[in-house]
C-alpha cells in the first residue's frame, strides 16, 4: 500500500480527481494523509532492510526506523535483533 501511495503522490496521479493528496487519501481510502505518509515511510524502510533478509510484518515495526537515515536503519535493526529477548 505504501508503494502505491508513494507513486500516486510523487507522480501527482491524484490530480485526475482531486486537488490535493490529502483530499485523495480522505475520499478514496478514508485515511488521513498522515497515515498515508506513515505507510510511505514504512515502505521505504522495508525496501532498505529487505536486502538484509529482514521481513517486517507490519507498518508499526518499521515506523520507528523512518526517523533515521537509511544507513542507520540497518544498524538500528541489527542492534534491536541483538538485544531483543
């Protein structure tokens, strides 16, 4: 879902039916654009961690890593796995 929303936003595909991405998200998906932004950010984290063999199960697992630059996301994931019970 995050990848699709990113394509719609970045390519301005929402302009066919809506003036803003926020309006598109609200009308088409019944979601706030903030949630769409979280899904987009999480999809970027997934793309960054997938080459490491990481399989993130849901957006909430990726969300904290969206605040970090991509190189640090991988390091943070490794550290979390090391210290997790």
